[in-house]
């Protein structure tokens, strides 16, 4: 039984460790995307301000699922930024 508890704790640690790595990678991607936009600023058309729809009510999730949802949301935001850059590019 103690072996199972130790194995479970090891798995939880590994999941937390990978989530932390993923968090840092997402931060690097956000910085790189912002840097790309800044470098291309001279060839991008002026972006019109768009209105965002109301945020959806989100159900309460367990810790791992919540962290994953946050990461997914950030990745989606980065993807949208890249798509806007492509849309605004005048080349």
C-alpha cells in the first residue's frame, strides 16, 4: 500500500513538473509572438479594434484540468495573435 502512495506521489510530482515546464514554454512563445509583431510593425496594416464577446461561464475543474484549461486558453490567444499578424501583413 505504501508503494502505491509513493508511486502516486511520484506521478503527481511529474505532472506538476511538466505543467511548470509547459508554463515556461508558453511564456516564451508569448514573448516571441509579441517580438514578431513588433519587428513586423512597419509592414502591418493598422488593426481596427474588435469587440470580444462575453466570456463563457466555466465550470469548476480539478487542479490539473484547470491548469490545462488555462494553458489551452493562452495557446489559443497566441494562435489568434499570429493569425491577426498574418491578416495584417501587407507583403
